[in-house]
C-alpha cells in the first residue's frame, strides 16, 4: 500500500476489491484491489496487474512468474538478480576474418583498430586457430572432478533388466535423430551389457 500511496494514485484506480490471498505460511489477507501498471525493464515494457495489500513488508512490489515469463527472464537466486536475453546492437562495426579453408572457421574482430593492430591480431588468430573449438567434438569434455553423472543406486542391490519401452513411431524417429546427433559428436557412446 505504501508504494501505491507514494505514486499518488486515487483510490478509484483500484479494481476487483476484496480478493482473498493466501501466503506461504497459510495465513490469508484481503487485497485492497488491483491496478494495471506499465513496467519497464530494458528493453521490454509490459502492462502488469498488481494486487495492492495493506501489510508490512520489506518489498515495495513482488514480481511473479507471469512477469518473469513475459520478460523472458531467468531468475538467478545465486546472483539475486534476473538474467534476461537482450539483443543489443554492436556498438562498433565488425570485420569478418576467415581463419582456414574450412567454411566454418571464422571469427569477427572490431574494424576500428588501426591497420598495424588489426594485422597483428589477424596473425595471432591465424597462428592459434587450432585452439578454437570449431565443433562439439573439439571439446573433449568436462573433467570428472568438476562435474560427473552417476546413477544413484545402492551398491548392494541386484541389477534388474528393464523391459524395452516402446514409443509412437513419430516420437521414435525424433528420438533416433537426437541420439544420432549425440553419437556423431561423441557426447554419448553405445555400451553393451550382458543379460
């Protein structure tokens, strides 16, 4: 309510008076009404419906899932912020540089460099083109000490052969295409287990 009063909206701006709201702790409160307001978080502006309540809170407003989805935002609890994908134009013009005869071995560099700096940068890039990961197979993987996947099974339990799951033919084709992609880049491999 304090944020509503700070903006000096007239009480007549509130609609849908008297909604019952339940909190996480099980307590319920009645809203004073709701109001539709434009919210801008660069570069997106959305009209958001706010429910106004009379309650003591350390927050002026709580933005919910509807707002997060509308903003195409990813909340990050660790960073205490929201990550939003924004397509920003490049400030400086870029120059395309081919690093080898293969069509996918290229990069972009800033074109505002002086000629000597640009030539030196190109030489460094050409000399070190083998350092770049051009395909997924160029990335050998993450060391198991950093991240690894394992099944959470009890070592004392006896392995059980599970029945083969069948899928609709359309889904089976999609699954096979995805598996073939992962096999082609070396992310997975086929393993034979004895029966």
